[in-house]
């Protein structure tokens, strides 16, 4: 017997990756919406976009994208397409082990490509999302956290989860609460206050 004890926890050493610069105004922003194709992901994302609009935050364009499978990262070509066509992004859902990791990975890659990104995870997987973003070098990436579960909910229940997500998304994208600037029409000309 050697007398050695091995610690299976280990230490992850990664280079820190900064978040994408945050916009100071919502005017003219194009939103990329990436569904991981898990049951209810697209419905939750659409409800969240509606919820943002209900709260006065609308976009110059909203483009929806689907990735191949919920438990794998989006293809690099899809990440590049989203980054080229949009100014900010949102992705969902992380409500199980592999889909949470893949959603966080997608968000890290979108942030690295210059898009402030909201990644939606559920309360049961908030800890996993933190570990994943730290292991990828982007500890500052804050997820929008919704009550678990998502996949088994009705449309009405999804609207409730979207109501939880919308204010978090706004804060993640802009870093502060936005207030309408001057006489700007509703949903346009918001400024960071």
C-alpha cells in the first residue's frame, strides 16, 4: 500500500473570458432567439419575447433559430449566423443535466462572439449552470432562473415562467433597469438609468 489519497474533485484552471459589452439603449436592437428544441423551449422563448414587449421592450427584429439537439452544443456555423444577424440573444432551456450544460455553452459562445446573451435555466439546475459557466471561463454570465419544471407545463403556466424571466433578461442584457427616454414611443428609445 502506498499511503496516497487522491482527491477526485480537482481544480479547473481556465482563462477568464469577459462578457460582451452591454448596450446602453434598446433602440434598434435585433434579438436572436435560440431554442434548444426541447419540449416547450420554443413556446417559453416566444412567451418571454411577448412578456418583454408587454413590459415595453420591443426589438427592431426578432429572429428564431433551432439547434439540432437539446443535449449538444449548437453548431459553430449556427452560433456565427446568430452573431452576424443580431445584437443580443436569448437561449433556452436548461432544465435537465445535459441541456443545461449545452445551453450555457451556447451562451458562452454567443457572448464571446459579442452578443449579450440570456440563458434560461430552472431552479433545479442553477448550481449546474454556475459550475458550467465557471468551467468555461465566463463566471460573470448570469442566467435567468425560472421555477422548475418547464418541459411539462401548459401554455398558461409557461406565461407565468416567462413573467419570471422577462425582468431578469432585461437586467442581464442592459445591466440596469431601462426607462423610456423622453417622448420616445413605447418600446423604443430606452436609456439605462
